[in-house]
């Protein structure tokens, strides 16, 4: 079976650890590429242009929208976030699975355009663990943590729109689970239409 | 996450090796139970009642149908084949995944009653390999082989009704692939409704 690249959309509560999981996944396996989003928000300390995000101006972002250069975009806390089309399409055509770490609005935009995209939602083992992790970072004020928990409540409404949930209890197990889920998604009939049709054709010759 | 048992329906071309795969799977992992079908056909050499099949009379079979004691049944080459309900329900309630090796008619009956059932279709790497395997058994006449290939052509029409296809090239890899596919199926939102609702409830308390 010739494997076609598929888009993997990863969402999840802030603090659920999705960034860490995806970085580890791409480190372990060659078959994945991590898409880098463009944003108009300011870089945080330690962030680098072209690594965490492409940091661009609002004018540049709006030009990309106008040119259909983004496969999804959303506004969140007054800033634009979006996924450049070129990189994604290039990787898919090479048979590489492209991972996008985006929010639900973007996830649903992707599913509309790429019906074979796989939507994953990363969850903590419990809400208590989530709160503890958010506090544990030690970098955020109570107000910010309260905001994130409120945001998690909102995000939790959309979980049923996703194809799979992944519980991040143990990082290593979670990375392997994600790898297995994506591997399994490659085995649906709709993602193997060519192989199935070829089999039918061959059988027809007997 | 508390894991609920799900039904795994396995179909595939005769000669694709689905029996061997499933036997090996249940040998390797405790979480699976193989359902044994009832049939009115005569036992073949080496087959034992209660191992390959429950061999029963047509009268007994029709009584089971009347009592709603089968979760699916079909007639194929003048014989009844069906799955007794009791064993399946017992295992599911224990959190064990029950594997049914049945044909497409039965598979679709199951999906109607158990919407969370996972339907797998086992395929050979190519039609040529399938023919070779059927001949390789050395036990069948050309006429029987021709009939089976004709049957495979018919079965190939329904592949898109299945959730996943599995290519049986290497037995060991194939068994692991099936295990991963079933494991992934356990991670869909609809199979974790309780966990998701509990998370929402917990988040609501902050």
C-alpha cells in the first residue's frame, strides 16, 4: 500500500502537554512533520521566529488571507494565528503526515477542506491534574490560570467533533498511543481507495 | 479511563488468513475473546464441536433465531451461520473485546445493533497472492478455488462498509496492526462519553 500523507490536527486544553507530545513524536519518527503557524502576536521570551511561530505583522497576515495562502486561521485574544498552505501541501505530496497544533475553530476549517484529516484532542487524566499543571509552571498569575481553566471549559464543549481523544498521563505511552492512532487512521478504506480499486481490478481478471 | 468492551467484526477473503491472525491475537493479549459461531453445516475433518463452531441442527438454529438468541445470522451455501448473544454480552460487560469472524451480511447486522462495533476487513497484499494461497492449501479442487475467487470478487464490493482494512503480508506485523487498530478505536470520543462528561463536570467546579 502506497501511503499518502494526512493532516493530523492536534488540539487540547492549555497545559495538557500537546506541544511536548508532538515534539517528541516528530523526534522519534521520520514520517511526521510539524507545521509552524504564523501569528501576529509578539514573541515571548525564548521564542524564535521560524521555530515556535512565524512572527509577522497584521498587514502581512491579512495579505496571506487575501491570497488564500492559509489553510486555516483564527483570531484569539486580538491576535491572528494561521497555518501557511505551502509547507503543508509540500509535505503531504511527499507522503509525510503533517501535524498542526491548532484550536477547535481552525480544526473544523481543516476538516472541511481535508475530509481525511485526523482530529486529535489531548486531555489530562483529570481536571485536578490540569489545574495542578497550570499552577506548576509557576510562571502565570492566578488570573491567567483562572482564564485558562475557563477557556478549557469552553474547549471541552467541542470534544465530540474530534476523531480521537488522547489522555496524557505518561508522556512516553502517550506519544506511542498517538503514533498508533495515526498509523491506524492510515488503514481506513477511504485512505486506501487506490489499493482497494486495484485489488478489485485484479480479481476481475480471474 | 474505564475501558468498555467492544465488538470487533473481522471479515475478509477466504484465504486472507483472518482465522490465523485472530487466534494469534487472542493468544498474545488477554483483553480479547473469540466468539464461536453456531452453524448447521457438517464438521470438516479435524473440527471439534465448541472449538471451531457449535455444530447444531437446523431445528435448534431456528429456535435460537425465534428466541432472539443470536446477534446476527446468515445463510451461506444452504447452511446457517450465527453468533450466540449470551457469550458476547457476558464478555462485553466484563470489559473484554469480543472478536467475531463473520461475513459482510452479519457484519452489517452487528453494526446496526452495536453502533460502536469496529469492522475490520482482512486483505492479501494482492489478488495474485490470494490465488496462490488458495492453491497452496492443496486441499481444494480448481472448481472450489474458482468459486472462492468469484466469492472474493463479490465481497470486495462491500469493503467501504468496513471501518478499517488490514493487509496480511507478514503475520506478526499484521497481528500487531490489528491490536493497534482496536486500541485506537477505544480512544474515540463516543467510546469515552463517561470520561469526557466527568471531565466537563470537574471543570465546571472551578
